């Protein structure tokens, strides 16, 4: 018989699993994008596979709580009318908060671990966009409405299939979830980078804002000690404090899109499954 888990155990399980998901997921992006890495320019499929293995590791590690690792999955289960999030974890406001808070905290910590692992490569990389893309998703063609719909569709696929796994006999479980994420990335990831997980994007984006965005930039200094104009003879260059963008203008898309997709899947699942 299943033993009821404490909310602390749920929080810790989701934190651990999501941290492992994110350190392997953002880690593979860093490996492919950052200057001097051994996996540099490894391509989109390597990124897809890396995220899939991140899901595999995270779901296995978070077995106590069911390995949601994603607020969209938690919301999809909630909306579907399920009685439990996992064996021994009844659906409720407190348990929902434990899942979601653990997921966001784990995502932040996993991204911080990736930063530590690739610190030398972040320092060597001059392209601020590549540094940001390690942590967060970004659209190839920026159109907020269409980007939002892409995330809705991709997350609908994710949550609908995850919910269907509970009705499938002899399911391979974490392996099926991992392959699903690889497939979503390969098929639907091109337009937006397939966040399909609010914690996956927001937690690492906060880590980027705290760890990577503050940086030193060199600004030409005129003879009078002020920023030089084009007519002045530049006599020096002084490092001053600046910030790289964490693209907060786009950050709502990979949060709101997955949540809407999850709600739609959760509402439809009891009808079709």
C-alpha cells in the first residue's frame, strides 16, 4: 500500500529531479554553443537527445513524487480531475504548491550548476545571445502571438501523452517520457526552442540574470574623462559596469504558453483517454 508522502518529501523529490533535468539540458546547450567546448557546433539533434536524457535522469531521481519536473505536467494532472499526483500524494492546493515550488527551485539550481561547470567557456564566449540561449529559450522569428501558440501546441502534445501513459499497460515510463521530449524537440522545437515547461525557462533565466548578465564592457573615454564623442580624440578605454539582456520581454511566452497547453490537454484527456 502506498505511503503518504510529506509535502517536504514532494518538494525535495521535485527539486532534485528538476535540477538534474536542467543541468543536463542546459549543459548540452552549453556544450553545443559555447566557444571552445568539445561538443561545439554539435547540432540541434544533439541538443534534443541531451534534453531527452535529462528527462530520463530527472524522472528516475524524482520517483517518489512521480517525476513531474514541470508545472505544466502538474497543472495538466490537476485539471484532468485526478485524485492523486502520484501514489500517496493527494491532489490539493498544498501539494500543488509543493510540486511547483520544488520545480522552480530545482530549475534555478540546475542552471547554476551548469554555469559553474562551464564558467571558463562563458568567460571565453563573446556572444551574449549564446550565453542567454544556454539558459532560456528564444524564438527564431519573434512574433509573440505565434510563438505563444507554438508553445501551446508543443506542451499540449507533451501533457496529453504523459496523461495517456497512465492508461497504457507495460509502459516503459521514464524512457517513454524521454523519447517524447526528443520527438517534440525534433518536430516542434524549431520556432521557439520548445520550452514546454515554465520552470525550465524561468528558473534558468533568473540564474542568467544573476550570474551572467552582469558583465564588464569597455567604453571609450575622452580627454575630459567623459564618454567620447565622434569628434574627440580617444585617449583611453575604461571598463565600466553594464548588463547583458535576459530578454524579459519574451519571458512570458514560455510560461503562459505551456500552462495553456497543459490546461487544454488536462480538460480533453478525460474525454478521449
